């Protein structure tokens, strides 16, 4: 009698969840059955959000149903309300109880406003205020803008992009007397990527006329001043910031003080045997799509090995890859800090990885690049069902079954 495949339930619909889905199908093949639990049917490619207000790109939305169906996975259109690790079940917000052999939580983090009164660019759907700011610049009603990296932000690169592209816009429109500044707790700009990247970032800021205030924590924006810690303030009519992220704090799972899930280097949740987690939902300090994908890969390898796949799971060893949009020639930055093996840093105007996407990952990025023209956009927020012929149609609530052979 053929042994039943291990049932893997993945909670989430972002980078980590989809990276894990594609990785598991390729690594474990038919040794696992995969089900995805996600409240939305579209996957937004968030890193390009910063380019949208400038007309330089868009955050494309991919249909999760098609991605899942292509990898033989079922989709439950629901949000997770509680995890019962003893019963091996996930309770959804609409009252269903979904069972699993192994659970992978990739529910992401929750963005919140970091600096009261600032224009907080949280992701897709949050760029309208920034578009208004650009119109105010063009109309010469605003001339002083501060871009503030909030305390606790582990991936400040998008704010540098917004500042650089705004400066490019200012120059292209011939606007005068505009003062742009960037305030960051970092000792050096983009210090995560090493000295060469910091120097390149500093030169870019200088070339674009952006005043850098490094080693300063933005505290409060009021009456045209952004106060900073340890002392002083920056003159600004508008402040643009990144969100502060808090964890999902999912009932039934351990969490730290900020709601993030503690995991080991293979993604196994502390004090659990059959629950893994990856991506921004975890206590990993760096919140970025490429890092989330690497976490998902480590978890997927551990799960695949448990299902009997002939591989030795590798622990999570983060490699940072950042594509910095500048409004002209982008910069590719790569940093690897591997304990005992030294450090590697690189910055270039030419791609340092392939495909040269904003989110670099072993499985999802190549899949999206190869099938870019085949993947449809799903209507935002609408449940979708897929019949066995692969045609999509709207349904009130559904479980999407994988296409049978």
C-alpha cells in the first residue's frame, strides 16, 4: 500500500509562503501534499511600490491561485485565527478547522505608523499621500522634505530610493530652493552592505543634493521640525518614513515582546516539533523579501528531508541582496557575512545575481521570471476558484483544488 504523502499546511500568501511552496514541490515532489491558507488571491510584488509614484514601474500583482495550481497545491481562502499545535489544526477566521502533519507559518508582519504625522509608505495602496507630496513639490507649495528611517527599521533601502528618485524629479522639473534630507540611525548610509556600498550611497546622496544626518534617531515631527536623538532637529514641511513592523502574534504559537515567532536556523519554531516559520513573521531582525525567501528555503529543505527527500538540510545563512533604484542607473549590492568564512561585500551598476530582480530567491524569482507573461492578475480581494481545466472564476468562498493529472 502506497504511503500517504505528508500534509504540509502553509499559512501566508507573501514571498516566504510562495517561495516555500515552490521549493517544497521541487524538493519533496510527491512526498508531500501542500495546502496554502491565505486571505487574498493576489501576491503583490512590493519592492516596486517605491517606483510607482514616479511612473518608473508598478507593483505587479500575481494570481496566487495560478501559482499554487502550477505546483499541485490547494488554496484555502481564509485567514488563520489560532493554531492548536496539540491537535495539529489551524482554526480559520470563518470557523474552519484545517489539519496538518507539518505547519509552516509565513504570515508576514503588520506595518504600523512609526513617526506621527509622517507620510508612511507601508506598501501597495499606501502611495497616494506620497503622490500628493510630489504634486506639492511641482506646485512649489512644499520645499523642505525629510526622509526619516525610524528606529527598528532593519531594511532602510526603500527610503533611500524614495529620496534619490525625489531628487531626480526635482532636478528634471527644474525646481529651485528645494531642501531634501535623510535622517537615519545608521552610522553610515546602507551600512548593512559594507563600506563600499556605504561610500557609493554617500556619493549618490551628495550628487543628488540630499543632506545626510547619520547616527540620528528621528523622534517627533511637529510644527515644521523633525526632532532627532541624541539632540537637535531637522527643518521639514513634510516627513516621509517607513513603517514600524510588529509580529503577527498568532495565538497558539510562542512570540517575543513584539509578536514575532522565534525560530532556529532551520525555521523550526521554538518548543515545537511540527511547526516551522519563515519570513517577516519570525524574530529574524532583517525584514526583506530576499532574506524571507532564504528562510523559506531552509524551512522547505528541513520539511522535505523529513518527508523522505534525499537531501541534507542547510541552515539559514543570510546573504543580503539589494537593488537600489536611483532614478537613473541602479546599484546592485550584495553582502554575505558567514561565520568562520569571512565577509564578502560587492556593489555594482551591473547585476550581481540572476534573475536581477528586487527579490532574489532560489525558487520563486526564477519561476516568476520564466512565467511572467502567463500569470494573470487576480481581482483584488475576490475569492477565486479554479476548475480542473485551469480556468479561473469568482466564487464566494472556496477551496481551490490542484489540477489532477
